[in-house]
C-alpha cells in the first residue's frame, strides 16, 4: 500500500512564546477548552505510553479530570498498564487534536488517587460501565466472547439496575504529575511550531525546538 502521496496543508494557527498562557497547565487547559467546543466524540481521549520489561506499549484512555497538579484517568489496577506503572511509574500522554492541527505531549510520573476519590468517581459512572468494570479481569485471557458475556450477565443478576454496584478493590484512578510538556501547532511547509516546557528546580523553563 503506497501512502507516499497523502499530503496535508497546516494553516489553522501559529504558536509563539508571547501568545502562551501563564504556564503549561494553563496553556493546556486553554487548548483543551477550545477543542471541547467542537463537540467531537471522545474529545478527552489521550494515548498513554508505558514501559514494562523494556517493552513500550501505548493505548487510548479517557482523561477524566484536570487538576492543579496533573491529569486523572481510571483503570483496573491489575491490568497490563497497571503492572507496567507499578514497576516503572514514568508515563507519556499524547493528545492529538486533528481539527485544530495540534498535539500536546505530556511526560511525568503517576501516583494512584485516593481510594475515596476513586469511589466518588465510580459512583457517577453509568450502571453498565460499573458492571463492566466489576465483571472484567482486564488484560487477562478468556476462552470466548460468550464466557465474557456470561460473566457480565452474572454480575447484572448479582447487582440489578437500581442497586449499588460496589467499586472493585483493584480499580481506581491514576494522577499524571507532569514534568515536561510539548505543544505542537501545525504550520505550512512543515515548519511546525514546537514549544517545550521542562520542570527544573520547581520552575518551568521554555524553549522552541525545530520541527
């Protein structure tokens, strides 16, 4: 399959240091709110990358909270990503906002959120999402789709709709605490804007890097 002739022109916007908000978290939130206004499905999707036994892996998860000190997503604590983060808490998150020709890369470390915070979020989830979290041993093999659906059905019988579905003990949130950001704005002629923030001695230093 020859993809050589796929071409795009990038001219949505530019990104200059004097246009930035006050710090990388403010800049991220500004761009995020702009993208949110487009009402695109899963506008809060991000690709997160982990390393386990020297093998890098990426997957899409949903950003569920923006805090003053980082970004929260939720997972099964026995999943492949959780096992990777247990042995190596370094993480990279990538947001790709195609319609605005933007990317944001965030590197940092993760810590688990407080159990009560996780429970508070779990209680807001739709009923079937709660059942799915309770029924699935995420990342573990299963013999068939039928067996998975039978597990799901057994949990709906155990916890009928309208009753409380308890949060699994091995489920909860992760907080990404950033130490590096890269803001990428597509530009014509592939002369893209790339501005990098690095946390050094408690301060964010900024530099422009070549595309």
